[in-house]
């Protein structure tokens, strides 16, 4: 890859979540590569990303973009296809929506790291747009729009040469929806920063750190904590904030955006971290384990790869308030081994992810350049 002209593609840069942490490592691997993204909110990323060459699409200038970028979903495919990538030999996309749909030149290698096929078009459609979710006229507009997005999503998958998935759960979706194989490289967790406290804290609350969107099922966590009067702290923001606040009882607290040392301290002092929805992987759950805090998760998706029942947390089978409340109550009477939690978390380290991606991308590049 030494002489390859490389471009990095990412859906959008509006905050720093799991996908952006993957992009940060890819940017380290390719320090000269420009970043193409549908739109970018300046100041939303770490300085190492902000100082890079960032090229945005025509969506960057759209009205009310910062508050309502989801309104422009029908234009995302067009925006991704609008990038001129003819000057690049290797294109690496980081995608959960449209980034994988770029159009590389015929002679280029396109490797796509998939966080998930478009969730609200496929496996999480009902969570976003199911019965009772849409009013008039959205219930007549959204279904055909999503149908068109699905068609484009499948068609654009043909422009990807090799897929890398962030979990076995996501690899199975890629196989199901795109009919393509994908190898698995779990995403990075900063196990150098997220560490246990020097002394054992008094653990008083359960914790969730997430975007407040339907598929995360924070409504389930709120309902379970209301039911059992369990203390819950919720970190994050999103379109569900208003409805979740309205449903929350007196033991539930919403903290908004928290990062850095404050976030680490919240992990360290929690009874357990809650993962009530089906996650693609769940970086926050591993960050919690790195801080010596167990995880309570729905027994689906990425949690089956990140949580060892009885050793690093507990799983519950049914996504109901009663089932989750029962596990929360059980967890309060258990002691988890901090060393086991930390050791398990270190298997998902940032350095390990970087080494695996460097090795795999170099191998794919050599394979691609071999005479045919």
C-alpha cells in the first residue's frame, strides 16, 4: 500500500461514537488520506480528525442541516455517488448507511468496513417505522422511500470489492441482505484510557451510554427501572429524548453528552452497564468492562460476542421490562471479578484493531495487485 493513493469515506461527522472511533484508527493507518463525508459539523471530532482534509457533499450547505439532517435521507445515495474518486487507487469506507455506495474508478480497490447494513431499512425497520410510529402523511411517504433505499443499498453493494464486518452478527446481515461474505474485525476500544478506579467505588446506579434512537431500546431500560425503582443514569442525546423524559420516573436521570474523565468515572461507579437493544457490536459495553463494570445485555446481536454470561455480565432473553427488571435485581446481589472484566476488554484493544486492519488491508491490496 506504500504507493497507493488512498481515500477514506465515512457517512457523516456529527459526533463521536463507535463509527468515528474506527475512522480515527483508519486515519492513523493512512495519515495522508483525505476524508470524504456527506456532511461535517466542525468541532464535532477530535483534533486529529478536524485538522485532516475533509471533503463534504452538496448536503453540507442544506438548510437546517445541523438540527434535522435526517430529513435529507432520500438524498444520501445521490450525495455518496457525487464524490469524484477517480484519483484514488484504494478506497476504504466506514459505513452504516451510504458511505459504501461511493463510485470508485474501475481500477481501484474498494474495501468497506460495515458497522451495519442500513438499520432502519433492514433489521430495525419496525423499531423506527412500525405500527404507530408514523403519522399522516409520513405513513404514506416513508415506506416507498425506504423501499427505494433498500434497492439502492443492495445495488451499491456490488461496487464493494471486499467487506469487513464489525461483528459476526453484522457479517450475517451482510450475507443475508447483500449475498456477500464478510470477514470480521471487531472495532477498537481504548483500553489504555478506560481502566478501573484505584479503589473500589460505592456503586449506586445502573448506566446506559448511547444515542437516543429507537433501536437502542432505552425506553425498555427506563420502563424496567421505573418498575423496580432502580437508579438509572442515561448518557447521550437524540430524537427520543423528549419521549424518554416523559416516560421516566424519579429514579431515572438524563445527563446529556458526557465524555473524557467524567464518562470514565460514570462507568467506574456503575453497578452495571445496560445494553437493552440489539447492538451491532457495542463499544460502550466493552468500555464498561474495561472499567471493571459488568454488562447486562439483551441476548442478541453483538452482545453475544462481547459479554461472557456470569463472568463479565448477564444476558436476558426477552425484551420486556419485567425480564430486564429481574436481571437488574439479580445483578445487585452478584460480585464480578474485576481482573476478568479487564482482561476480556483488552482482547478488543485499539492497538489490536489497528494491527489487524493494517495486516488485512495490506494483504487485500497485494492480492488485488497480483497479475490476473
